[in-house]
C-alpha cells in the first residue's frame, strides 16, 4: 500500500483473498474476538528471525477483527484515512448511490465539499458523518413505524 502525501490519495492493489488467506483470516478473527472485552491486548508477532510484543487498543482490535472477518468471507478490503479527500465517484460508491444523486446531495448542502477548479472533493470524515446521520434517521423512522403499527394493532398480520 502506498500513500501519496502530495496527492492525498492511497493506491493499493486490490485482490480477492485465496482459500488459504480466507482460512487464516477466519482463524485470526475468531482468536482475536476472544479478547474484545479487554481494554488493550498485547500480541506477540513472531517471524523466522525476529519477534516483538505489540499492544493493541480495543478500538483497533475491533477494526482488525472486522478486517479479518471480511477477508474470511472472500471480500477484498481497503482502508482510507478519514482526512482523505474523495472524488464524487468514490463518495457515491461508499454511499451506494449514483454519482448524479451524490452531486444533488452536495448541491443541496447535505454533505460538505470543496471545489478545486471544476472538481468537487469530499472529505471522508464529512461523508462518514452524513452516512451516520442518515442511518440514525432511518432507525428513528423504523421505530416510529413500529410504534404506529402497534398503535393500530397491525402487528397481528
């Protein structure tokens, strides 16, 4: 993985994991999951020539488990720093929407962006905040619908 500080972009060859990688990732995920209740854990990393102990904070452990779980399912995984700026196509892909729909959201002021020349750039952090707010609103609407259906006694159907 390369991080080009000048361009503020990360480039990484994305490839699907093979069967051995999926099995190793699954075993690693299950092993790490046993320690999720700990604040910090120490991991011994051993190679043929070296070894060292690394302390991993709990939120980082959760991230490692999530990554390993996805790899064990055969999914390719990539990381991006939250300060990274995204193109409109990258942002649309993350939101699982079309690029024209994303541009409509930008123009409506629902997601902050910067315009560099003719190009729009969206900070990953702003996109994450929008996505979290959208999820919160969806959950709130689902609760209201559930309460409404119970009020009308529609849950019998």
